[in-house]
């Protein structure tokens, strides 16, 4: 069970005018309270956000959920499959280039219809050239609306 509550306050109602002047564009302070119960353990977490948006609480809740959907769908996968967070490549364009290549590889692995986790598919493709070619071939199949005639 998971319960989230969201409150939005105007920044001018929370901070003195001197603080708001130092942060041009600051419009809202958002508070998210998450109560989560797993088996016999209950956790409660409160998060605070500063925003330049002046929208209602349901809109902020949707924005925050959509951010975490991206985090869970892509960034978490990138770290699990490719250990991206522990990469030590940080100079010049190397990190950006490898990030693009990792995303390309992740998409190729996702398109492959075979069984197994993405991490195992990656491992297997590194050991078996035939499996690697199978993954690459799966990416070449085009939908019927885009087929070459």
C-alpha cells in the first residue's frame, strides 16, 4: 500500500520578500508526503520542492510521478544493465557518447523477443556472436506501414 499527499503553497506565503527576491521566478513550494506499507514495515517520507510553476496540487503530483516514471523506466535500467552510475568516464565527450551508445544498446535489447532479463541478454550477446546477430536482426524488422516496397 502506498499513499501520497501533495500540498502546494505560494512562495510568497512561505518565504519573506527578501528571500523571494533572491530567487527570481520562484512561485511555489511543494510538499509531498509518502506513506508506504510493505508487509509489516511502514515508512513515511516528506519531500520538499521549489518550483517556478504556479499550478495546483494534482498537477504537481502528476509532474512528479511522470519524472519518477522516467527515472524508473530508463535511468534505473541503465544502471542495472550497464552500471552507468559507476562509470568513471567523465572527460570531454566520452560520457555523452557512451550514454548514447548505451541507450541504443538498451533499445536493441528491448526489441529482442527472446526470454531473459535485459542484463542477461547483454551478457549472452557478449559471449555468443550468433545471439548478438539475432538481437541486431530483430532491430531491422520494420512495421508494415514503414516497409520498403
